[in-house]
């Protein structure tokens, strides 16, 4: 199964994240989430980014909080939140990115909405910028509650895994075809000059989609015998 990284802000989406975690674990996936670090937004940045790199799929869950911004000029010169940095890292390493946004019309506590007096965060510019980016650049899914989110994630992960399998199979088929095309002149030469070699173990060499090494060895041996007059 897949190794999956769940990214979100902490307190506002705790129950939502737990629902997704439980759903993915029941599907026997290996899951990394914030609970593997510390129970707060201020989790270790470099450890988080290394874990993103190690995963097969990134899942981003976003409501109306932008999240903690590490004040480190070296590691975070652009002053991005850990949540956004995790997403950017997933983009850098080109793993599938599945984005889930809380629907705009879902009632939400002002305490967990940037730009409100209750939240203590003066501006909601960052979270709105990020949400707008997701809407424009991703096939983003929208959820209204925990159950819907867990279902959407399960479906999206299944689709992502199927797409990856198809990509691998198509790549393998292409490589096999290229190998066959590269060796076809060799087999044509054998067929034209050595009629007695047209059947080896009941098959022509050209019948092998992937050239059979045992057939090649027998062919080479017969070629040597033919050329030295044995």
C-alpha cells in the first residue's frame, strides 16, 4: 500500500484529520500526520519536510487558518507557514497532491478563522491566497463534514494509486517494446540466414516479446557451430 502524508493546521482540523487518518489506516496505508510530532502547530519543520519527501502521496486539508510561520531566515526566508511549506515540498518532489478545502458556506468558529478578532490573526490574506491558488491549479475537492472528507480522501487516494500503477505499466510496456524493436534486426538476421534455427524449444526467436536468454544462448551456440563447420 501507499505511504501518505496528511498536512493541515492543528487545532481547527483535529477531528477531521483523525477521520482521514482512521479511514486510510483501515485501507492498510502507512500514514504520517501531525500527531506523529507534537500536539501543536509548531512542529519540527525539517523533519516534516523530510517526511513529505519519503511519501508516495500528499494530502492537504485546509479550512480558514494559514498556520504557524517559522521565524527562521535560513529555512524560511519567504515567511511561509509550515502547512504551505509542506505543500511546496510535495510540489518540488512531484508526488501526487490531493487537496481538500472546507466549503465556503459551512459554518465555522470565528476562533479558527484568520482575520477575525476571536482568532487573534489580523489578516486572512495568506489563507485566501492559498485557497484561491488551489482552486485554480488543482482538481480540488470540497467537504462539509468529517464523514464527507474521509470518503472523498479514500476515493481520491484509490484513484491516485490506480493512476500510478497504470503509469508504471505503460512505462514498462514502452520499455519492452523499445527493447524488442532494438533486437528485431538481430532476430531477422537469424531467421533469414539460419532456417534451421527458426524453431527453438518450439518457438521462433521473434515470437518472444522479451527475448528469452535461454533461446539466445542456444542460438549463439548453433551460430558458432555453423561458422566453424562443426
